[in-house]
């Protein structure tokens, strides 16, 4: 992931997107951080008691509806809803360039398939042995990923959190790194408490897992966001990566 982030940064070095406008950036930054902390605490407490309260579907409430509502309620004079949506990256500005960038960089993720676990790599290879099944599996996985983590996590962590951190801290790179770290930490309760993860019950392995997988992935998505200021590119890129991981779990055409 770090190497891929560097490649994306170099490939897009000539891009100079327009900066976003954020009124009262430090106040917006702390508001986003406090809400993040509450969601993180709720997720940890729920998972510790065997309940997955914060998941891919409830995150529409935790990471989209409530944060957007808080931004709308905290608007200041001269700050329209259109300005807020534009600062998050939900705008038609540069959307064509963002879509083109997403299409160009998506194939760069394919070599990473060789870094996944042997069991998952074997499952993915079996899917691709049947072209029709592979196509159907990928399309279904991509749609699912697009409307879950792809959009939801990018909306909050890049559109809201990274942009506000960058403005509040006065540095795009500090905003990117802090948002990426927080992105990884949000997954820590799942890695530690969920019995479905190989890191279950081992704090060291759980921390190592979120750093090597989630945090580095957050840096990659953050770089894409910096180069576009439009959510289309990181959302599609995120969904593409998740779809490849998900398609091996779909039992299509296997009875």
C-alpha cells in the first residue's frame, strides 16, 4: 500500500485541484473528532459484549447522516448547504477528471492480490477460472462495496474528517496522516473482539493488522482525495479494492 500510494502520488503529480472552503475549520475539526470518538467508544463497548452495532449498514447513520446533520446544524452566516457539500467532495466540479483518475489507477491494485493470504488468493483464483462467474461475482461485489464501505467510509474519513483536519491543523499531510490513523483505529475493536478475525483476542496482532491494512489503505485513499477534492475517485477506488476481496466469498454458481 505505501508503494502504491507513492505511485499514485507521482502519476497524479500534475494535478492541482481547487482547495475546499471550510468556515471555522478548527471548530468543525473538533466536532468531527468528538463524534468519531463517540462512535469508536460505542463500537468497542458493543463488540466487547458480542454485538456488532457499528457495521457496514448502520454506518450510514453513524458516518453519513449524523455527521452531515451536524454540519448542517452548525452552519454559519454565508455558509450554504451547497458550500458544505462541496467541501465534502459532493460536487460536479472536476467529477469527470475524478472518474478518469479512478479508472486509470484501479488496475494498479491488482498486483496486491499476491500479498493476500494463501487461502483467500486461492479462492479468488478459483473464481477467475470461470469467467462468467467471475464477472457476476465482481459486479455484485462492486455494487455492495460501493454502497457500503466505499461511499460511507470515504464520505466521513476523507470528505469530512481529512478535509477538516487539514484545515484545522494547517497542513494537508498532517490531515491525511491523522485521518488515516483514525480510519485504522476505527477497525481495531473488530480486529480484537470479532471471532471471525485471525487477530481475535490478540491486541498486538490487532494493532499490527489495522496499521498494515486499514491505515495504509487510508493513506492511499487520502492521496486520491488530495488529488481530486471529489469523492468520486476515492469512493470508486475503495469499492474496487473491497469488491476484489469480497468476490471470493460469494457462492455464485456453486450450488
